[in-house]
């Protein structure tokens, strides 16, 4: 279990079902761990959302023109 795996799972849930369906409990279920295990990697849902936003922003390529 890593913070990256938690963020990956959260992003998959958001992509599939929408951001409102992302919860620490659902991420834990998806990863097959207890909800408390998630708290070793994120402080709370707000922290998780920040990590998700950071990941998305890092994946953007500012050099590529928008279509």
C-alpha cells in the first residue's frame, strides 16, 4: 500500500463514477484494506482531493497546444 496506489484508486473511481462517489471507505474496499489503512497515507478526504488534483496537474503538458 502506497499513497500513489490510494490516489490511483481514487482517480479510477472519479473517472468511472464521478468525484462525488470518491470516499475513503470506498477506496479501502477497492484496495481490499480497512478504511483505517487509508489514513496511513492521507489525512482526510480534503488531503486526498489535493493529491488527486496535484496528480492531474502534473500530467498536463504545458507545452502542448490545446485542440
